[in-house]
């Protein structure tokens, strides 16, 4: 296992957990942003739970490689969807850059997981 994998998995896990916290706490600015992108308010907590599952999967995946791959792949899909939602909404780079950066980190983590 490489140090790079541990670092990227931990960083991605922390980011996903932080993102999930905002969704589960129903922070007003986040709720407004997500509903503005077309996400039904009732589904926002589910998105947070998916992020927590991904974060936990990455953490446990340090010792259980298959789980790490699955978690990283799930987060790649999750954040690809986030980038796609911003692009469909014609958001500018300022709005979709965070999702794009996290997507790239998820791809790097997945590649490292696959090559461990």
C-alpha cells in the first residue's frame, strides 16, 4: 500500500464526510443550492448518507482493498453526477469547481486503489 493512496483516500474521505455533514444538517445555503440544481429536498439527506458510506468505505478500504475500490468508484460516480448537474444548470467555474476538484481527487484515489 502506498502512502499516496492513504493520503488521497483520507483526504477524499474527510471531504466527503464534511460535505455529508452539511447535507444532513440541512444547511440553508446548501439546501438552496441543491434544490436550485433540481435535487428534491427530500433526497438531500440520502446524498449525505451516500457520501458517509463512501468515506467509511475508503477508511475501511485501507485494510480491505476491494471495499476501497468500490468506495472510490462510488465517489467517482457521485461527484461526476455533481459536476454534470452544475454543467446542466449552466453554472460557471466558480460554482462547479469544488465538485470538479473532488471528482478529480476521487479518480486519482480510484486509480491508486486499482494499482495497489
